[in-house]
């Protein structure tokens, strides 16, 4: 796999413009190196721990814990029938204290506070550690843990991942490689997003032969404190944290204000509805999706007048309005 492209961190205007057009990830080395959190991390784990505990408002957040023999690899049990970790609610201070206590242990359990909105758990973090590329209302989420691996997954939003402490290795694949990545169950996931069931660190190409094709398109990067990685929506990424105390703050944005316009909502609804249809009905709708959504080739519509070959914006809005009205009348949505 090839290295993720780097950009000049000092060119903030250029980075903003690049984000608007980017179709691949890129890294800005040292973009948030002046964050107080990063500075405290460079002073040492004890300094960062004291800083985070001083910001903690005492509200518990979701924490994952895995047995030491799993070496921080959160995911499924081998039979895919259960998850291989437990969940709990702990405060940021409790997690930090546990990580300090475990830091000298030769085989510590995996511990991971994940996706905790800073505004809910450390409200002053955002003001003290601002993201210059985004409006202030887009706040960070905090990820704090020891040597762990977030299995390959993707997000439906744009993502800026800012490393505060430790080192994190990202392995990334473009969205169209989904068929080669052996994604697990869609309805039963470790943290809300489907993950690959293949071990990408030591890939078994006999069991998962299509991984060879996926790795032809892979990119990778290792972040140091202060580095920022931009990940476009839908890019698959595995995240591996090194060391006994790691921290990342990420920013997600770009979601759809109207759920009816969110492709993820449409996909989930289609997945649920289509599963209950007969094979004949599924065949019909499969062809309709192909002709009108997945592969709308001009040749399919040459029999229509030019103005009728694709939906206008007025027609699109009218259709969405009709769907919204139907949902309100029948479901109170």
C-alpha cells in the first residue's frame, strides 16, 4: 500500500479548499501541534492525565473493555455470534486513572473510551483546543485508550482525526473496495458501523482471497501528536493505537439535515423492506434500482423527450415533500 499524501499545514485556506474537493485522504503534519492538550502530552502522560482530569465534568461516557489475550482487537467472537468485549459507563477521569495504573502492565486488558462528545464530558476542551478549519459549532469527540485496534469500518460523514497523544496507524481503502473487504453483519455491529471480519494485520489470503485486490488500492499513514488526517466520507479505515496511553480528537460533519435525503437512511430502509419480499418482487425492484439509481445510462431513456429523461429539482423536492407528508400522517414522524 502507498503512503497517504501530505499537505502543508500552514496553508489553512488551501486545506479548506482541498477538503471541499478531496476524493482521497490527506495528512497535515503538525496542524494542531500548538493545542494545549498536545503540549501536555509532550510533557508526559502524567501531565496530560492531569489536564484531562481537570476538564472532566464527571458525566460517564461509553467505554469498551476487552480481555488481555485479544491485544486490544475489538470485534466479534470467532463464530460471529457475539462481540468479544464488554461495555460500561465511566468518567473521563476514571478511564485516565485506569490507563495510568495499567501502563506498566505487560499484558493489560484493552480499554477504550470511544466517541465521547467533548461538549458533554469535557466542555472546555473545544475552546482550549480549537479546530481552525471548521466552524466552532462543529465540536470534537474524544477517543482515549491503550494499545487497541478499531476494526476496519467507514463513516458517512467527513472526518478530521487529530492526534493528541501516542501514535496511531491508519490503514485506508477507497469506498469501491467494499466487495473485497469481507464486511461483517450489517444489523449487528460492534459500535454502529459494519466492520471487516478479516485480520488485515496478518491477512489470510486463502480464506479471504479478495483482500489481495483490496491491498492494491490501500493507503496508510502513522500519525504523531499534532498531526491531522482528513478522511473523506465512506473511506474504509482501520485504526491501530500504539502505547499504553493514546488520545485522539476527531471532528465529524457534513451529515444530511433532512433524514429523507440521507442515502444511509434510504439504504437501511431498503435493506429492511427488500428482505421481506418474494424473489419475484426482489427481481423487479433490483432491476428498477439498477435502471434508475445504480446505473442510469442515457441509452435507457432515449425513448423519452430530453426534458423527461431525469428528475428536475422541482420534481425531486415535490417527491420528498410527499414522502415526508406520508410519514407524518401514518407514523407521526
